[in-house]
C-alpha cells in the first residue's frame, strides 16, 4: 500500500491552506502571506495545483483520484460535485468528520488498525464508501482505550448535517449523502474537471 509522506506544513503553505483546516493546530495561520508567489501561473498550472490540493486534503494518490473522477463522470449530475461527494463518503473521511480522529491521516490509521465497525462488521479499508443508513461504531475493546474514552464528553467538532454522532455511545450514523454545501473548504472542482477533460 502506498503511503503519502508529504510534509504537512510545507504543503499547506504551498496550497494556501491553514494547517488548522487539516486538523493540525487550533488557530488559522496567515504566516508569510504571499511568500510563495512567483511568476504568473498558466491555466494548466492552476488546474493542476487545484487537483493536487484536493488530493492532499483527502490523502488520495493519483491512480485512486483518477478512478474517483471517472466514476463521477458516469454518475448523474455535475461531475465536480459527484467527485467531491465520493471523496466525502470515504470511511477515513467519515471517521475524521465524526471527530473520532484529529486528522484524516490519523483517521486512516484508526481504520487500518481495525478499530472501526460499519453496521457491526469490521472494515479496515480507508477508501470504503459509506451509504445512507450506515452506522459507524468502535470495536468493543477500542472503546476502553484512553484516546477514545475522552470523546464520550464530546469531540468538540461540529458534525456535518449529513452525519449524526452519539458521544455517549461513540456511534455515528450516515443520515444523508453529502452535498457541495457540506464541504467547508474552498475548492474549484470545475478546474479539476477541466484538467482531466483535456
């Protein structure tokens, strides 16, 4: 399995993303604004940077990302919105959105290590796509771990409206499919569609 070992702070700076948005730190950072401005970037360069930003945010490598684009193209509706919906439905992203992990990388590790159950069944594949009605819980043994026990008092994370989270039982549920409005980051998905449509 390929592992993404890119330095977080450096990549956040290059994509003009605050590390706090990625779950690293609590405050939005505006350190060195415009520090990496260079020559005028071409249209192709802008599209490629947008694609790389989304790949970085969701922790997806090129082959998998291309697969999501092709799948989104074959779905009804707007391709860009469909692609973001598929990325949001990833199990590692759902674990992060529920507040069971501080970052998506941590969520991926929690899934791979077998802590997560979907509808009572063990799922250790981070790219597993959740569906409406799916119930996400922790393995019984994992609920006694210190890192999870503290979450019973609340995660401190605002759960998106397409998910619900019961802190007392450490249980999440998918109540709807994510929409474009549920994505809290500035993403120009139309540029990614144009990039792949060349």
